[in-house]
C-alpha cells in the first residue's frame, strides 16, 4: 500500500495546492485541499475554488497560439488573485504551486508557467509540473469515485483510451491523426456556428434536431481511430449544401433540387459516427483489461449523447459509467492542483530548469507513484 | 533613478546582430526573480539566438546575440511580453504571503 504522507510536515493536518492550467484556449485556476491519509469515499479532496476564463474566437475562426497566449497573459494574475480570494485562504496556507507542463500549445503553456515561477519565488513555494492528461484522469477518478476504470480521454487536442497498469496510465488506443474535439471544432468552423460557449456544445444542440443518418466513413483501425478523412468528407457535403452545388446528386434531389438533408442531420450523423467509433474501442479495451468501469474525461466528455451511447454499451456488460460535468470535464485548474498535489505528497521535486513546458508529453511517460 | 534602456540594434556582421536590454526593478531580489523566471525557457531555435541574463543589483540585464535582425526583434518582443507577466505578478503579490487578499 502506498502512503501519501511520508513527507508531511510536523503539525500539518491538511495539504493545499493551487493549480494553473493554460494548455489550450481555457485559462483555469483552482485550489484544492487534501486531508492527511489516503483519498477515499470518506476522505474526499475538497475543492476550495475553481475558476476559468475561456478565450472565444468569432464564428468560423479557430484559436491561434499567439492570440491565446496573449489572452492568458492578460488574465492569469487576476484569475490567481480571485481564486485565492474565493478559497478564503492566505497564500501562506499553500503547500505548492502546480502548473501544466504539457501536452498543449507551446505559447499559452509558457505564458502561464511564467506566472507560476514568479509566484514560486515570491512565496518560496515548490513548483510541481503536471501532465495535463494525468490531471484529467485523477480528477475524474476523485470526483466520480471510479476506482480502476478504463478511461476515455476525449478533448480538443487528445483522443485516447487509457487503462492503469504497473504505475503507468497506459494508452490502449488513440487517434492516428486529429483529435475528436478538433474534428468537431473544425466542422463547426465550416458551418460558421458560434464558438461560445464551445463549438462542440453548439454542434450537440444542432444534432438534437437532426434525425436523418447520413452514412460517413467509419475508420477504426484496430484499437486506434482516424478522423481526418471523416472531417474532409463531411466538410465537402456541407460546402456543397451551402454553395448549392446541384450537380452533387447525393446532396440535392435531381428533379426538385431540394436538399436531401439539413445541417442538423450532418451534425447528428457526425456525432453518431464518431461516438460509435469511440464506444467500439472502449468496449474492446474493457475486455482487454477485464474491468466493467468506464470513466469519460476531457472537454468532449460532457457531451450527453456520448455519455448516453457509452452507457448503453456499459450496461450491456453489467458495468458502470462515470462522467463529470463541465466544471471538471472541460480544462480546469483544479485538476492540475489535484494531480500536482498527489505528486507533491509523494515527494516529487522540480528544479526551475525542469519547469520548461513541452508540447509533446505522453500520458504513459508519467510514473504514477501514488497508486499501487 | 534608473530607467528602462536598450542599446541600439547593432549589426556586427551580416550574421551577428546584438542588442542589450537593461530593466531596472525596485530591489535586487525582484531582478533576481525575473532572471530566474525567464532563464529556463528556450527562445525560438537556440541555434539562431543566444540570450544571456544577468543582474547588476536591481537591474536585470539581457544580452541578445542573433543571426538576423528579424530573429533579434522576435526574441526581444517575446522576452518583453513574458516580463510584463513577471512584473504584474510581483506588483500584485509581493509581500502578501501572510494575509488575505483584498
């Protein structure tokens, strides 16, 4: 059994960590408290504050690294301040400062770590670099109580099926090209629908009004997925629909020139196809690792249709599904604080030279010291 | 009182462009914090530029040695952007370790 309290200071009753997240277009700051002892249903981590500011671009536009970094720089100090105020603590009550080391976009990551390093020196607190994916997984486990699930991590930059074995979160399957969130975001750009609150959310709302299923390429490759071909194909359909390209007989009726389907049908079909692929590889991973728990994390994980489809599969296998809401699914600072605090409690230390962010940082590179 | 200053961009040869920034802080501790914060991050491609940080009491000195004027300008503006965050963080939080924030 791993003990989380080997490095406790004399007289200390609990640990508090602040987490800074800025690997994509969300800037999040959160503060968490752990009491001594192992985390369990009776000893839950306590969220003291969890705030976020999202950089939202106009319809049809994605977020670029430079502009996103500027957004983070503009907000990071204010967010840190508000987060500490919300938590009702003094900075001296903090044990460590956690930040996202990667993976993510280089410039936004770097803009946040600058604030983290400065604070660390001002307040003489240790810095802990956290793998973003590990943050999602650990926060998902803590919130839902899923003990040893197959984890489906689906977001704008990542699509992975993960299971724990021997102190690593191992990747069983992943995307071979673009992430699922990226696929949805880019289709939202083609449709020129708003990016507020998020492009994926708006696609989900449109999909609810769709009813006709249009067959799209279905590209599961063993345990892996490919989504760029699906995006190219559906983008073409949408463009033909917008540009009234009547020569495309698949999109328009030959005689009446009426469209055969609507934008809503396209959103519906895209979701059904992509999510079916996710469910397939998740089901296979469950068989591989012999578990009946499935945990969905990441921004796309708050899609209710995905949760529903996964639930149907999991119930067929007499299992249970765990998902969280947008506070914890979508990128946030609290998950970085939580995963970082676990590292801190295991005695992990970072020199300043080890705090350089990296765009590529695979989930299985991290040694999970805090689990058996 | 020290003011922010930088030497003109100097073309020492076609492939060696140089500039020096001097940024005054209120205390030596602050300039050291800025140096430690900025130092670890590589700027652009390390082969194209060499950045050296040092402090002279409360003054942070940054020397840039680049292969072209374009690389030099990009590097300087990138460092200045980061420096703004450092200064804002110091302004907001220095000395507030043991009190509730207002």
